[in-house]
C-alpha cells in the first residue's frame, strides 16, 4: 500500500507519491484552506488595514457564502466587525505604548542611589538609623544564639579593616 501523506489543512490522506502530492498542493481547495488557516494567525492591525481598502463582497452579503472565501479580493467583514476589529487594534496599541513607557522609565542606579541617600538622610543627624527593629523581649534573654544577640559598639574590638581587604 505504501506510505501515506496527511494534509493538516484539508484533513485528507492519500498515497505519498510526487505527482499526487504536487497535484494536491496546487489544488484550489488546498490553497483556499491554507489561506484560511494563515488568515487566523495574522495581526489584527494588518487585517484591519487590508480590509478597509476593500469594497464589500456583494455575493457574500446577499447569499452568505462566497466561492473564493479567503482568496476573495472583496471584504467579507460587516461594518460592526470592522468596528470591533478597530477597537481590538486600539487596545493592543495602547498596551504596547504602556509597555514601552514602562521600559523607558526604568530608573538608573545613580538616580536610585540619590533617592536612597535623600530618604536615609531625611530627619537624621549623626545617629545611625537602622530600618529594622529589635524585639525588646529578646534583649533580656541570656540563652540566645549568637545570630540573635543585639550588637553593641563594644562587640567590635577590631577596627583594622585593612586585614579584611577593604
């Protein structure tokens, strides 16, 4: 029986011979179904741009069908459908602009450091300000591990930082 070829556009199988495949791929039905498939993947802005240039298909609007379907040079979109398509394109464009603005407004490290220094120095004299708090009930406990003991200035005996590589 031989190998079989399956066409996903047409949902057909046939014997996989060069002449049979060539005949099928060049058939009007296959081309129409392939175009309909790729029509679904197109960008809405492109579809809108092309459909606004076309005039309405009289055959499609009178009978509801057109022999050419995806290959027709006239539009098969109703005015309401074109309006919905325009709204969809506008929403996508708005989202793109919003993302672009977010990308352009990423602060630099210098501006972030300046902002951090301003907030750190605000209302603080020469005292050290820590952004965390130490629970008072832990200060009275003697059985704490070293990682939970509150640091005091007397804990730091060695101020020779050259040995540390700084």
